[in-house]
C-alpha cells in the first residue's frame, strides 16, 4: 500500500475511532488496516494513535500529522480532478446535507439546472436538521442556519430570512390577538425541538431589545412541515421564516401576530471543512446554491471562519419583559438553528 493510501486508512481509523469500523468501510481486512497504521508509525518514528479496548484516538503528534494528511490528500484530489477533467469542468461525487424545507422550496426544483451545467458531478443529498460531523461522516458541505456548534468550518452566507410569528384564525378567536409580547400569558405555542431535543424559545424585538420567551405548549414537533400544519390546526403560535408560510397567509389559513415585534432575521450559510475549499465540484455546487437563494440574500455573500462553539451573548440591559422572558442587548440580524428554513 502506497503512502497516500496509508494516509487515507489512518484518517478513517482516526475519524471513526475504530480499526474494525474503518476496515469495514474501506472493505479491507482488519489486519491490513492495523498493519498499515503500524507501518506508518514505524516509518515516521512516532505513535500516531492511542489504542484502548473501547476507543482509538489521535496522539498530539497524530493530530498534527492528520491535519497535514487532510491538506495533502485534498491537494492531490484537486490535482487529479484538474488533469482528469480537462475542459469538461468539475467532476466527482459530492455528499451534501441540506436543511429540509429550504432545499424543497428553492433548490430541488432547480436541481436539473445544476445537473445539466455539471454533467460529471454526482450528488448524494441528505435532508434534515441534525448536527452533521462533516469529517467523520465524509460530508462535503451542509446548508444550515447559525454557527456550527462542534467544528471550525468555513461558512459562506447565502441567504437572510425574515421571520414572523403567526397563528390560525381559529386559535386567535379562542385566545385573542396579543398586542405585544407582554400580553402572551395564557397563550400556547407549537414548540419546535432541535436534533438535540432542546426546545427553541420565541424571540421578539421590543424597544430595540431582543426578548426571548418560552411559551407553554401541548404539541412539540421536530419537522418544519409538521410545525406549520399543527399551527394551521389551531394548536398554537409558531415562529419561522416568512417564505415558508407566505401562501398560507395569503389564503387566510394563518394570520401574522405581533408584526411590530418580529423576531430577528436568520442567516443561512453553506458550511464546509477548510481542506475541502479547493474542490472544483464543491465550489460549483456552492455557487449554484448561492444563485438559487439570491432572492433571499441581503447584500453580497460573505465568507467567514466559524470558531468552535457559539458566540456568547452580551449581557442584558434592564427591561420589562413578559413573565418568563429573558432580555438581551440590542440585536443585529442573527441566525439560529430552528425551526427549519
């Protein structure tokens, strides 16, 4: 096995945390995988992986070596694509994970354009809201709202989504129409749970301050379509991007509530690992996504490096929120992870 193949084997063992799982995925005998890693360690004269009966993890030297491996293999892949592709354009297979309803509204209806434009690129598309480990799962990019909670990723902003609060006419006939966030006592919500099970609070702007409020509710969902359907059925208030309910608002099935206290807009980004930036196929896909979502973008796309973890919120000034609410500092446009676009 040559050095590049050995690096690929080492990467999968480290990413999966198991010699057995790496051997199964690579369709190699476990003994071959073990021998390959040991031979690489002997060649370098350092231990790259710590082995226990339950887990395999990189040593400090191993972490540094793995980073170089990723960069080297990405450069090699880029060179292969360039010379194999000639004048035929990008080629290869991309694994992408897209926010469900955003993809269904804006991307999938135009997928034929991408396939015609790039006939040598194959797509493996996943739809959902779950957290994706791009390196471990070999996913090339994800389309998500808000910052990544678990990786240092490159993010390109492709959309800014205005949000609103709404309810069904039947619900408002029973509970009344609130005049401001302080009048939400006694109201119910259709609550939205993230992939981790956390319920997402409602957000309102009042006097230039952001108010977050947890509303009680008898129904909790984790799917954007179900979120809207439960609202139309009169189960409670919801908050989400306006585009998702535009037709229901025009048809009168839903009514906007508290329009003067609308939640902040949400930023949507394509996120990918730094070492994948050079891939022509990935660049082509990201450009196409940005093109499809251009009507939703406020200003030019931005590319930023997302640090590991979320940005801490500034301390809250004094305010008089509704019962159970938390007030933060004056807000700029920001993003969150739910409910789905």
